[in-house]
């Protein structure tokens, strides 16, 4: 499995120097966080600068009704960016979910991997206001998940998961007894944890272990996880995942660039449903799903984005097209709250924006640069 991890990291390292060549050329205050139609903005897109051992910033773009982005500015998190244990600058967090919006779009949370903290921002049309920064409960936080007012963070170096309550004033408070050490021995001896995520009910947490080809589940009661269960991934290197509308877990595997699905029982057991292979794109690492059950994975090695169909939210995954968009090298991605647009981070270049078509294809809206977007940049959240 070390060979798989090194292959992924080496591929990303090459891409850092080539991002600009592959990426398509650029084209083209209210206190409650809602978007003011009179301003012409219908949403926003965010990414992080994440410079290793230097001050971390969130970059904000406003979005209009046609998907075009306008740079708003950069906002200090109060913490530092970080570099993962591989020691290579490519994809320095190796995770999904390092930047996360609450469901109502009012609050934005960001990890500061280099300083072991989590920052909270209030979202406004004209920018972000930092409302809190607290210890992440461990070392090298890389992934966040939110259910209601409960927040969990994955600390990859500790490794552990740790829970917080998010108040209506943007403050986070550690939940007692919520910090749980993740397995590091036995079948988990080669651990490389990449994402933590709530299921739709908020009663279960899942954690992906790319190094050991495992997915873990924990029951959550009043913010306290318990009863870890471990399940073998259907394929190698499960990097990221999501839960569809019927609460099936959909995972993307960097080792073979396949998308696998699992049902989750009332006892937290994962049962495989199907594994959909994409033989022409690699490595598939980041995954999102829109409101029409279309799934998209970014594949930086082949500089494209692939699409799949989650038939009737049943977990029965079918391959739509190997290249819903091509000619780009992107990593973290996000879909807007209205389901109309997909945005993907091209490190060193900017944000690529796409209109999502009814057949699952993507039409480029534009590429939007910002001076703070470098090869170290990570995370993407869209509204």
C-alpha cells in the first residue's frame, strides 16, 4: 500500500509544476449570510491558500446567476497551513473536506493544519468575518464534517477525530469525551486517514483509511463517538466519500480510480453494493454529487473530471463519461447549493467553473485566478 500512496503523491508532485499548462485559460452586506439578489450575487466559492508553516487565508469569490466568479478578497484564518507526512508539496493535506460550509451557508469552517486549529467565519456578501479559532483537538487537522450544530474534525497526524458544538454566534466548543484515537496497529498499521464524514442522520461518522484500504464507522450519541467498526474497501486506497440522498456511502478509490457504494445499516454496518470502474482516468480522488444524482470525480493525473450516475439514489453506480470535462488538472471540488454549477480547484492557477448539463456533462464557464492560489492551496466550498 505504501507503493500506492507514493504513486499518488508522485503524480501530484509532477502536476504542481504543470498545472498552469494544463488548466484552461481564463475567460471571462447582510449580517445573516443570505445572498442579496440586489447585489447580483447568488452565491460564493471559497478556497484556502494553505502555505506550509505560514499564515493561512481563505480566498472568497462571489458568484452570479450565470456561474461567473468575482474575487472578493483573502481573509486570514489566524492559523498556519501545513504539509502532510509524505513531505512533498503536492496535495499537502491529502484529504477531502478541509473547508466546509454549514448547510444554511451562514458559517464557513477551515482547518489550519500547520497550527492544529479550526477557524470559523461568518459569511457575508462582501466578505468573511472571523468569529473563532480553536485547537482542533489533535495534530494536523485535514477534514471537517458538520451535522446540525455538531462539528467533527479529523486530525491526521494524531491520528484522531474530535467533536465540537457550533453556536449561533459562530463559536465552537469542544464536546467532552468526543476525542477518539483512530486505529494505528494490526490491520490499521499502514494507516493514512483522509476524510471524516457524518451520514445524513447525524448518528454515524465514517472515516476513510487510504493506507489500509479500510472504511471505519462510529456511532455518535450527543456528540460522542463510540463502537468503531472497520470494513474492507471494495478497492484500493479509498480517498474520499459522500452519502447520497438514501444514505448510501459512495466512495472514490485512488488506487484503481473506481467509485464504490455501500449501504449503511442501523447498526453502522457497511454492505457493498457495486463498484464502477473508470479505466481511462486516474487517480480519482475527490468526489461530489449533484441534485440529479450525477457524481463527479476529479482525476488530476489525466487532467479531467469524470461523471457517474447514482441511479435513483440506490447506490447502483453507472459510468456516464470518462471526461465530462478535460484539459485541466484539478483537485478539491464543490457543487453549488442550487445544483447548477461545479467548481474545482486548480492549484497554482485558480478556480475552474462549470455549468452542469442535464446529461451529466460539464460546460466551462471560466477559470478564475487569484494571487493566493498556489500549488499548496487546498479545499473548496461552494454555495
